[in-house]
C-alpha cells in the first residue's frame, strides 16, 4: 500500500477485505472485458429470453399471472437457465459463479420476473445443492433444474426478519419418530402461490434453529393469500401457515440446530447476486430515459440537450460502471478460489460455501451499494421523464416502485453496513487480516506527513491516489473507533455505518481504476471510462472524508480529537477538473451507444 506497510504482501488471490490493505491494481480483476466466449454465449441466450419472452409479457406478469410465471420458469429451464448452479450429477450444469451472475443480470430488466427467477434458482434451490444429502439432491434437484418444480425460501416471520434466529416457528418430533410437527407462520414468501417445494426454518423443540424441506400438499401446511405490494407486484408474495404440519424426518435439511449455517451462507450469495440482479434494469432504464429525452422537447429543444439532464445521464452511466465492475470483480474472486477443484468431488460444495463466505464483506458491499445506486438511477430516470414518470404507461414508473425493495432484501442495508465494518474488525482481531498493523502504519505515516503516491503517471494517477486516501480514511477511522469503544463498538451504529460507507467508496474507486487500466487498448485509456472513474472519485472523496470526520468526532474529543482531525486533513485530496467536460465525454459515449456504452454482448 505504501512504504513501511510490510505487513501486507500482494498475493495472487486476495482474501476477503484485503482490497483495503493492498495497493490499487496489485491484483488483476475479473471484468466484462475478461469474460470467456462461453460466458458471453450464456449471457446472450439469457438476454434473448428476457427480451423476447419476458418483457413483452410485462403487463400480464404485473397482474399476478402465476400460471404465466410458472410457465416462464419452465421455458427458462428448457434453455438451461435454471441449472447453472446445480451439479451435473443432479441434472444441472455446475458452472462458475460469474456465469450465474451474468444470467441474473440478464433476467433483471423486469423486476417482478427477476425476483421470481432469483428466488427459485438462488435461495430456493441452493440450500439443497449445498446442504442436502444425496437422497434429497436426487429427489429435488433434477426437477428444480428443469422448472418442473418451483422452489421458495421461508425464513421471515412477524418478529424476525434480519434477526433470523429470532424465529418462533417450532418443530417437535412426533411420538413415532417419523415426522417433525411444525407450528407457526412465515411472511413475505416469494413464489409461494405456485411453489412446489419450500425451504422452511423452524426451531426444534423451540431452541435448535433448523432447516426443513416442505412440499406443497403437506397436511397442516397452507399458503395464504397474495400480498398487494408497492413494487414487484407481479411476483408472488404470500404468508405460510403451519398447524401441526407433519414433515418427514428425512426432510431435515443439513444438521439439526445448524440452520443458521444454511440461512447465513445463502444470504451471503444472495447479497453478491443482488449486484448483478439490478444491473439489467439499470441499463434498461438508462436507455429508456435517453430515448425519451431525445424525443421530448421543451422550449423547442430536446430535453436530452439540457446540461442538467446530461448531468443525470453521466451519473447514471457512472453508477452502472461502478456496480458492474465491483460485481464481477467479486464473482471472479469466488471463482478463483474454486479454480482447479473437481466439481464432482464430495467436498466441492463445502469449498463453494467457504469461498463465498470468504468474500462476505465484498458481498455486503455489493448489496448496499447496488441497491442504493439503483434507487438513485431510477430517481434520475423519473426526473428526466417529468410528469410522464408518474404515469403507468411508462416503464420507469414501475421501475421506481420496484427498486425500493432492494434496500430491504437479503438483510436490510442497515444490517449490511454493520456487517461490513464489523467483519473487517473481527477479521483484524482474529489475525485473518493485518488490519490493525496496517492501520498503525497509516497513523505513523500521517503523523510524519506522508501521503500516498501513484504508481503510474497516467490519466488516472490522481484517482489512484484518491483511492489510496479513501483506504487510509477507512483504516484510520476503524482503528480510532475500535480503541475508543472496544467491545461496545457495535452499539455505536452510526460510527460503523459511516465507516462502512467509506469502505464502499474505497472498493468502488479501487475497482474502477483497476478495470479502466486493465481494459486499455494498446496502452491507451478509454476516455469514457476515465471520465466515469473521475466523476465517481470527485464525489466519493469529499463524501468519505466528511463521514470519517464525523466518525472521529463521535469516537473521541478534546485534544485527542484535534490530533486525529489534523492527521487525516491532508487526505482530502482535490484535483481541479471541469465537470461539464467530463459529463460530455460520458454522455457522448452514451448517446453513441444508445444507452450504457460498455455492452458485454456485441
């Protein structure tokens, strides 16, 4: 990272959270430019399915046509789109996680369909893939792979959402030892109206949190009426009720009392996939807004010509570039951990779980960042549409409502912010990351007036330095907070949340600088990529500096606070730039492409 930080060695395969401790570009990253031909082919197939068979039926889907949704899942199954994560031995393809995320991106232009698809292929199927025994896998996975059966995931209850272990649904072994008798209820269950298989969590004897596979038609198990939601209206969302529901003992999923292992690992992967699961919609709305603004005139001039409209287009493209870059960088890290391992091996699923868990920090970053970036983008898109953005005739009205749920899915953004900072500190305390050693070096560096230097003097040298400053702000803030509050730090949520935002900005800018440099053609950096990276940096630097300063003010006071503020003050780098010129570079590329300018599929 800098001179004197010998504790960190650039490794070929970084551990989770290590981006915060290593220099920008110290490791090559996976990005759309590095996708294989096979990955592009799967994406192309999935995009064609989405554009030809899903989007034209949007109105029927939004009217809660469950028969149609189940039929679309079956058609997707015929194309192999449901079986990416299912092992070949059980009727699947057993492909890499990057391909899995590409399929999720392709399914995301219509959120109601995206949620339906992801609930089946992700949280509905993966618990059996990862934690099912051979009999369970053989019974359920082949039918889930083809869409003959549909799966759902039942975790949330009235009093337990993000606090999954607070579940009240109870399971008691029957006197004959052949069934577990379940009593309780679940809320907000996606695909419930037409699912054939449900992954249900209950506490055995009211204490041991455990997963169960529950089939539709189980005596005592009923599905309640459809919820009428603000967004994702076309997806099925129903409550479940268990009244002495008799579930065969062979349908216990995993180990009794170890249901948390299933729930939390599934959530980690879901958080990562959410980055991909909003990208398709973000790209679609950028293209739609552009076409509307080019056709709509005010004062005799196309709305697309107005500088403040063009500013929105530049921001939209920049957010997509950031989400796309971080999403596939993280998926690539997971795949790299699994490289060389035989997918047919008995312990392969254990390695998959471990690889995803390793990058739990990055997955939570993707969940928070992508969900909030999507919210910003659709808000800009509505504003560009003006009054038309409020009219159901225009797809952006639906997109605006649909986007809101993403900040609640897969654990709320508040919970995930706590996880980002909390996991970094936990790994530092356990010695899994040399977090505190590096933070101490940062403090010493700042005490003596040292500042990061760029390794290269290209067009992104200033942005590289800003990324390094963001990392130092995060590390210094985490160190001061940990020393100030010790074991009570988790009670100071505003401090942890603010520093998590700094960590996210650091990961985003680090990733964007690295990708932009990697994608250079004949040593020439692409002007639009440089402009998007610079626009992001110029927003991130003052934002993260202020969040760090607030965290320091909340953590200490008096002379100590003055010393901390003085140390970090030089990290607020600023390089003069012309925002209008950068905007025009990005928007020109957007206009030329008719939308997001970096298409993965040509």
